[in-house]
């Protein structure tokens, strides 16, 4: 039997919507999931551009989709944590559980991980194979189409905020650059688990309006760099304690270090650009530049708890799976507000 999937055959070419063999159990810890929704991410555009090839070396062709949720269809002989019919969200990495990072709970840095949708078949398909270690059961009332993009976009945003939370005590300031697919979740995470005053910077009035609705205390409409930085510094009284860059390209990565105070932290979440800082500025101001890659299994469990409580909500625009090409074009052109979701 075949299923439909969206697959990359060559870089710099649009992916193809085509039939592929139905995935089957291959080991005792495997789980087959009927995909209910797959999130569309800017990383998918970077994959098609070939940016991830030097890092992950995937064997082409393969199926895109690293933000996945659905219902369990079949489980391997060793799986007891979920059963057919259960609604689940999938952690984007399948980890081994045995390496040193896994042993200390840093499973997002597993030495033997597979990254479905980036170096193996992912979930832009009617069905996919994963591992029990990647499965997080959904709480009552949560539907796959409403949470799928939280598997990466939400997880990455929450992971960054979770790391910075101890720093963001009452009286501190956080600047969020970019209130789109990641940033609008970051704002909600900041309001849920920190006491910081939140200032959001974006080029879109619509995105800023959403940020205010989600809990941002101040917003800055990005224009020329000098004016944008000056306004952020005025609002934060000399700079943020933490700046979260959810864009990471198109010049945003150069603004974030200018918006933090001495001993401030620049969290890099979006990517595609290049952070450039004089070393004397780093040491004289004692600033930190901190990278963030997805998040741990426990981060995703916590994020699902916040979502079930109604404290985090994903804003989405849905497309049928066969319209993946249209959805990617809309994402590239900035026409999607929130997160694009593909429905098989």
C-alpha cells in the first residue's frame, strides 16, 4: 500500500507531492503514526536551499516535515506508553536514551539521534514511522492540527525562554525580535514562566498587534536600524537583560547585541545570517551570545502542559497536504501570520 508524501529530490528544486510505500514497523520501539497535521517551518525552505546538507547529509529523496502530530496507528512489541488511537505530538528528534547527553536529560543533543524531516523521512505525509522515545501523549482537548507546530517552533521558543527564565526576575526586561511563527510563541512563554517586561520588535503592524494581545508590554515597529535600536533602549532603560532573536537573518542578528545592556544575553534562535561582534565589545560589556536548538523531551512535556491550560496557543493558517508548494511560497513571501499547517 502507498501513502502520499512531500519529498525533496534535489536541492534548489520544489519538493514533489507523490506516492511512497507505507511505512512499517522495523523494531520493537517503533511507532507508526497517522499524521493529523505537519507544521511548515522556515527550516524547510533552508533544507530545499541545501543549507542543511553539510550538517545532516540526508540521502535524497526523503520526506520533509519535522513538526508532527497525529494518532498512533501501530506500536512495536516493546512499546507500552501509548496504544493505537492515542493522540500524540512527536518530539522532532528520535534519541537513543543511552549516550551521555541523553543520560543527563539533554536528549536534543543525543549523539545517535535521527532528525525526521531533516535527515530521515518526516511527517509531511499521511503516515510516518517514529520511536517511542519521541512520543508525547496529548492531553484531553488537544487536537493534532492545533499543536503540531509546537513540536519544533513552539519547542524551540519555549526552550530558549526556559533557559533564560532564572535571569528574568521582576524588574528585568526582555526584547523579542520577530513576532512571527516562533516569536509569537516566545511571547506567550515569557508571560507564562517569567516576570520580565516584554518589548517586541517587528516590521509588521499586524504581528505587533498580535504580540500585544498575547501579553507584550511594549512594541517597536522596526524601521531604520538606528531609530529601532534607540527606541528599544529607551523602553528598556538602557537595554534588555535578555534579547531573543527569533529571526536570525536579514539584519536582525546585528540588532540584537545592540539592544542588550552590559552583562546582557543575546539568545540566537532564528538563523540564516551571521552574528558579527568585535571581541573587545564582548569582553568589555561581558555579554553572552547563546545558541538554541529545539529543546528537550521534558521541555515539550512542559509546553504541552501550558497549552492544555490555555496559556500557550498557536496561531495557524492551514493548507491541504497537496498544496505544500503553495504554502511554502506563502511562507517565503511572508504571507503567513503565525504558523503554516499542512493537513493530510
